[in-house]
C-alpha cells in the first residue's frame, strides 16, 4: 500500500523543490512552457524522485514525488496532491525554470505542508547529469536530487493498488491501518473485465475501455461486513466504479474520476506482486 513518508524536514522539503524546479526566470520564461530543448535528453520522460542529498546527507523522497519536462508545458510536477507547473528552459546541461503555479485542491495536512514548502523554494539554476535511466539535478551548492525514469504502466494486466480517494476537489489517502489483505485494488483484463478488492469485499465485472474513459458494468462480489473504516473505503471505491469514468495514466499512476467528481488514485504494483483477485457473486 502506498504511504506518504513525511520524515523530510521543512528545510529539506524546500531544498527538494530547489533541486527540482527553481524560479529564476530565463529568456522565454514569460511565455507558457518557455523553450525546452533536449540538449540533455530529459524531456518527454516521467521522472520519479528517489532521494535528496543536502549537506552530504541523503534523504529518501515521498513515494509519489515525480516531475516531467515537456517541450510545450515546461516543468510539471506532483508532490502528493496538487499539480504544479512552471516554464522551463534547457540549455546544454543547465535547466532554468520559471515561477511555479499550482492547482488548489484540498489536501491532507502533511501533504499540504510538503507542497507549500516545495513551491515556496522555487529558485536556483540546476545542472543535469544523465546516466542510463538515472538523472541527477544538482544545485550550485552541491545539494542534489536523484531521479529514475518512470515507465508508463499498461492499463490492462496491471494490479492497480488504490491509495487515494477523490471527492470533487478533495483528495484523501486510503487509511494506512487497513489490513494488508484488504488493500483495495483492481486489475483490468484484455477480455473487457475487471476484478479486484473494494477494501472489504472482492469483486468482478465488465469494464469497457475507450480512449480516456472506462464504462463499468454491474460489479458482482462477496457480501462480507467489515469494520467501518474498511466499509467507508469500500463505498468510496465502489462509487468511482459506477458507470462511466474518465481515466488517465501518468507513469505508474492511474486516476479514475466519475461524472460526479468522485474517484480514486492508484499505483501500479511491482510485477512480482501482481496477480488476479476477484470472486463471483452479487455485491451487496
């Protein structure tokens, strides 16, 4: 199950974004997206943030910290809840990024604190060093951010573990104390079906996939009763899988959003952990 590791101090969080973004504008930064050139081939790749080194001390980054450089959109990043965007320019091995803007979703307190500290520290010029699928962004003072290329997961055949519950502009994490065997998850199959676990009961049903949307048919499942925390999670997951829902995949992250704004965020499980799960019957 995905959890936020928030042991990083506020000063370290600020330096994280110093390494990841920077706000010192360069030529073209006044226009949307700036001018991103792939002199160092970092554009068009989703980068997962691995760790931050400050003053020689390395700190592991939150699980879902990631960023991307795009020729049109400049820098886009997500640090747990809101989407962050800034103009960007790449020249040689130097990356200069303009002032960041962010969406305004309501977030959990620890995530919100992380994002505020991160966006407040958008300053500085970075040196990019690429080695295979690893990228290091280094600040002039020697602090550095280590990233790994994040492959895009396939919708079908992947075990998607639900870690975020969406309701309009509000995002909350799935309770961390749910039993491991009741982690909500779902797997889409090539034959147009979906199966998984709501958080209390297992399920199986139809899922018609089209460009950017999935239409869920009636979902059959078991009828167990569980503690209220698990039942509340189940109701939230079930609401996102009721009828037609828009979906997006960013790297190893899946977002499903129903027409009423309710939805889920999920992360692709490692391949060795994937497997089928589901049970026929009628969901109660």
